């Protein structure tokens, strides 16, 4: 800009708009918001002085205040223990699964068990699922 003017002077962009509620999806999770002037995604930005949540455009000075303070919701789909209902006890006969002779079955105190890692939706951990060879009891490692 030859005259030293900011982008705000070239574009007719208001500095801030009135408080708006972020659009939410069917589960109440906030959806992305976009700048009405350049269509870029609005990013959450804290206004610590006024203790408010704002959404700001990174390309222009457009800012809007949110009435919904939720930025992200982590909803766990399944817990590791609920996986056990989907695991069949006949997996003890699978020769490709890892086996241990140092297991500790909570049901029969048997020591031999087969085990495998199972992915849990919504969690980063991969818990070990054990199946007792003696009684077929299933448990998840802590």
C-alpha cells in the first residue's frame, strides 16, 4: 500500500460485531464459522480483559463475540470395558494371537491367556484385551 493505509482502510470491514451464538450440529458441538468478508475460517480468540470468547479472522480485522463458550467437545463413543461384549471367547483357539503364561484371570485365577490390542473409538490408548484359556473370561488391562 503506497499511502501506508492498513487493510482495514481498503476494505469496509467492521472491527467487531454483536454477540452471536456459534452454529451447532445435531449433538450440540459447535460448527466452524467463517468470515463474511473473505470466507476464511474464524479462530477462537480469548478476550481476557472482558472475559469473553471471540472468533477472529486472521486475514482481516473481523471479530465476533460468541455467546456459547464451548470450543470443542470430546465425546467418548465407547469405553474399553464395553468392548468385551463384542469379543468372542472362541478367540482362545486362534493361533495367531499372542499368548501369556503369566496372566491372572480374575474369575478362575488361571495363568494362561490370549491377548490383543483393541482400538477404542475416541481414545488414543490401545488397551490390551485378555481372554482366559481355562474359563473364557474376558478382561481389559489397566
